[in-house]
C-alpha cells in the first residue's frame, strides 16, 4: 500500500509508531498530486513549499513528544476558505491574486492540531453550482469517469479525496455542496449543523445557510476532522456556544435502539430507480444491524428548491456587493472614474451564474417584491424546519438518497440552470432547516458511486456519525477505489 492511499486514522497510527514521517507522507501525496492532477484537475493551487515546511514542523513537534489530533496529516482546503499566505480565489476571476492576510478559524484550528495544508481545491465560483463547471478557471473531473463531473461546489475537495491527492479535505455546504460531491465521488462528506463550525474567514455566499464541513475516505476520518474544527468562536456571532462531544466515541458498530425514518417525499418521481434500489438495500443492512425503520413525512419538501433559490440569491446579492475591485482581487486598470471601475471589474470578474444570482436576488429583495418573494420564502422555510422537528420526535435520523442520479457528464447540464438546480433536490432542505447530514457510499450504478444521505437533528452529529459508521463497517463500498 502506498502512503497516499492511507486514511487519516491509518496514517496517524503510522506516524505515531514512527513507521514514516510527516515529510515522507506529505512528499508521497505531493508526488501523487503531480501525477494525477492532469487527469482530475482538483486543485486550483498547490502550496508545495508551505506544505513541506509544515510537515517538517509536525515532525519536530512529534519528536519533542507532541501528539495533536492531526499532527502531520496532509489535507486539502476548498478555495472558499481564507488561508494566510496561500491564494484564495473562491473559483472566481474577481479574486484572482488575492492572498488573505489571515487564516479562517477552521484553518487556525487545523494548524494548531498539526495538519499540513497541501493547497486549495477547485470550486464553482463563490460555491454557486453543483459540478465545478461554474469555476472561473477550469472544471474538475470525476476520478471514477473523467468525462463526468465530480459534483460541486466542493468538487475539487471531493475529487482530491477520492483520487488520493490528500488524506482528507474541508468543504462548504450551502445547499448540498459537500454531500453532493461526496456522493458523486463515492466518499464520505459531512455538513455539520448551522452554528457548529465557525465561518470566520470563510467567504460568504448565503450567510444563513453556509456551513463548513468535512470530506474523508471514511466516516472515522470525518469524525476526526469535525472534532478539530467544531466549536464556538467569538469571531463568528452565528457559531453556537455548545459543548463539542467526543465524536470518535460515537462510532459504535451496531444500530440497536436506533429508529430511522424514511421520508417518502425523497423517493419515487425524479429519483433514478437504481439509486432508490441501492438506498432500499442499505435500509435492509441497517435493519440487520438492529435499527428500527419507520416511514415519516416531510410534507413541505417540495418547496425547498424555490425557497432555497430565493433566500440564497437574496443573501448572495448582498454578500457579493463587496467585490468592487478596490479592496481585494482583480481591478480594471482601464477605467477613468470610480463607477466605471466598479462596473468593469464586476462585469469582467464575475461569471454568468454569479451574475444571474445577483440579479435574481436583487430582484427578490427590491421594494414591492420583498413581501411576495423573500418574506414568503422565509415563512415556507419555517414550515420546512417544522417538518424536520416533527420527524425527529419519531426517529433519531432520516435516510434518503443524496442525489437523484450518479455523476452526470461534463457539459450535460450547463445550459439548463433548472436541471442543474434539480441536482440538489435531496440536499437543499437540510440547509434551510439548519440540521446536520452526511453522505456515504452505498453502491454503484454502471461503475459510478451512489450516495446515501443520513440526516440528523440539530447538533446531533453524534447520531449521524454513529449510523454512517455502523453501515460503513458492515459494507465495503468505501474501500472501492477508481482505477486512475
Ligand atoms: N448547488 C447549490 C447551489 O448552486 C448548492 C451550492 C452550495 O452548497 N454551496 O447553490
């Protein structure tokens, strides 16, 4: 087995028992990146020198007796998260050349825990998309089939984990951007509860929905990463002042005493038959592990798509007003006066999808339309949240597909925004409710991974990690790797 093939927890054992150093491990992963990157194009930027010097530092710390949670582990970071000294573009031309002067809280925590930052992964521009095709730079490729998308917007992170170009990664999830690419790449990806993880230094797309989360080769790695990044942060007023439980301790092998709900709204029309079959088979496995499976209903699910696209675009139109070419990133040099500079910078710097969303959001917020669109969407959002609250009185977690189909072809949906938006039909409502969810692999259709989604109550990451881990350990889907 090559070093780059190890999971985080396997690599930690090797590092702790001095079988190899972090420098050796990091070098192995950097070589893997150099070899595979022409195929996957998962990274926007590889910070080779910084990575090697952090690895040296990790080895020094370990030699001095330290043993932090992620000491010496090489990770990839979605390019939406600020990294001091490493360019952060959010996949946008408008931020080309921007090097943040500070680390996001999650990065600071990773560094404290000893992690090695390998570089920044590709994303749809400002995390708006489901395929990385909206990146202002290039499209990443799905390691299972290079003609297909890895999903998005954290598609670079998912592809990098899947192709062994890192041991684990961070992403962000506003409407499914961790779970959907995890599903399409056959890895495990977790969106924590809104407020569980600090968003300080994470570039805002839709502030009431955005949440940072983890992508890993298995569930245990997600638990390890979450352990490090979770917790209250005085720098982020939306981060919750709640104790962080021991996530490793939640990884139990069976599901005795657990009741799982199956919301029928997530099955049937629009969901590919083979995908549904994989989920139903997974439910049988969970039943054999001791879980009690019941039917539940989330009746307002069908409103989640319009509600999400009203709220997220409204918030995006406000958040993206700050890109004027003056303070960060690209500036148009030709303009003769300030308004022209703003206009030209935004016209050249933003891609088509970002412009579409700024216009939609500005419209939804404008006088006379606010009540009809934004306010109404907020009311519907409350109903969606109440559906979840009611369901969690009957069961501890919900089981659904993560995506309606496996990975689609590059180019297949770029000219049809609605078809692209439908890709997130199973993930969006969870962001509207603020609850937590994880996607793990549960089968293959025509050689492409299928994702199973486990949805949990607010701040109950423990339960979804438990259910995901028990299922994962009873199956072998997570051990299958693409031939690259
Ligand atoms: N695909 C969804 C969108 O385009 C979700 C994106 C995300 O979670 N960042 O908005």
